[in-house]
């Protein structure tokens, strides 16, 4: 079910085109920052519109996040997902309370959307969600470009393992939700 997972270091981000993401890298202040990329893919045995609708409901993020992060969405409901929408969260990272705000910077239903951290624990966080219709289900791809305080050592020993754990949990939950009665595609 898990098609691929790759964590790799990136170079210095100097422009939107060199970043590899279709969303722009915000601000000149990030140009000398060491960035990392997380890429995960999963195939879900449901139609594109059903899968996109699930992801487009911000409230579903709580169920896709491991319970030990104690994530709660603080933005009043209903949340209208669109470019420019901002969503506030509170969570715990290694028992430390953290506030996070993300902004939807690209909204192209049902193929993709991008959320970017506006306030939170990362120096940079740009998460692109891609969805593609196939005759037997929906491949979903997460592409995250991020930077952390403390650079490569903090990423290697703390952040990258945490992200792997989060996305592994997320994929297990998605399989429970969308593939419960179906055989995985080979």
C-alpha cells in the first residue's frame, strides 16, 4: 500500500523553480536555509472525489494525527477551504505545547492543495497534497519541503523520525478508512 517514502536533504532554496514544489517559497529570508524533503505516496481504493472531499475537511486532520500529539483545531467551524484560508491548531511535540497556524496557499480541487506554516515549530513548512484519479482508486502524494531549527543533526535524529512516525500513522488510518473492504492494488 505504501508506494514510496523518501527523506532526502535539499540544497539552498534560491527560487520557486529550484525548490521542486509548485508553491512559491515565501520570502527572501529563507534563501540560505538548509531544507529537507519528505515524499510519501499511498494508493486508496476510493474514487478521487471521495478522497479529496475527505482531505478538504480540515477536521479530519485530527483523526490522521497520532494521539500522542494531542492535536486540536482551534479555528471556529465550519472552515471554508480555499486559497487564503488560515487554520489554527494546538498540539504537543514531546510534551511541549505548540501553536501552529497554516495557510492554504493553493487550492485546485480535486487535484491538489498546498498548506504552508505561518506560525509553528518549523523554520519552513510547505506541504503539497496531490490526488490523481485512476480506474481502480486514487493515488495520493504528499510532498513536504521543510527546514528546522538546528539544521541537519536535529532533522536526522529528531524531526525526520517524528515525521516518519506521523506519516506512517496517517497512512495506516487512511487504509482503515478507505481500504477496509478492498484488496490492495498491486
